């Protein structure tokens, strides 16, 4: 789906950058063509500054979104999910980041969460990046417990784990 969305903007790398930001941040586009998060409007100048384009690029991108029924349906229904990752140090939580060999493989989330459950570790939040939206998708698990070497080793031995990090 991501590739199909980006193809609609293949002639404009700047508009593709706007689309990428909207998708990554979970920003939607309202009927007036304004970028919003929930009911809060995000100024186009701020979006443009963030990705290094002119404000008019954001305007033209939202115009294209509203003119295309498929894009309109996607971008009027996208939303954000609050993440505990940035709060982890403040709340004394542990963030486990898994980079799989092949993010399209089935059972990645089940394998990691099952291993944590087998070691009596409760999970506060799980965030899985979509392989269609990012080049190197990762799985993030936030727990309120530190992970022992035994748990770390058990997860590392799962067949699909290419890389792990703990914060």
C-alpha cells in the first residue's frame, strides 16, 4: 500500500516527503485540507520546516490527497498511537527493540511476546513498524521489568532475530 501511495507522487520528491511525514506521525488531513492530529491543526509552515520544503508543497500535497478518493479515505482516517518509548527513562521502563531478518515473516510478535510471557515478564506496550512504511522495520516492547541475561539470550536465539537492543 505504501508503494502505491508513493507512486501517486512519483514526480515530486518533495510531496513524497510530506506523505512520508504524515504517515510516520499519524497526521490526518481534514475536509479543509489542513493537516491535523485529532482536532489540533498542525501549521503547514511547521511541517514544511521539519522536512525542508516550501509551505506550498504541503498545500499542494493536501490538495492532491483530497482530490483522490483512495488517498482521502486513508488520510482522513489515520491516527496516532501514543508511545511509551520516549517516556521509558522517566517512568523507569525497559524498551526492547528487535530488528528481524525478514519483517514479513509470520510469528515475530508472537515469538517475542511468548518468550517474555514464558519468563513472567509483563508487557506494557508493543509497537510493530509496518514493513511497507519503513525500510528497516522494528518491533518495540516496553516492560516495567528489567530483562535478565537469560531472557535476553532466549530472545536472541529466536530464528528471526537479527539484532536486539535494550534501553
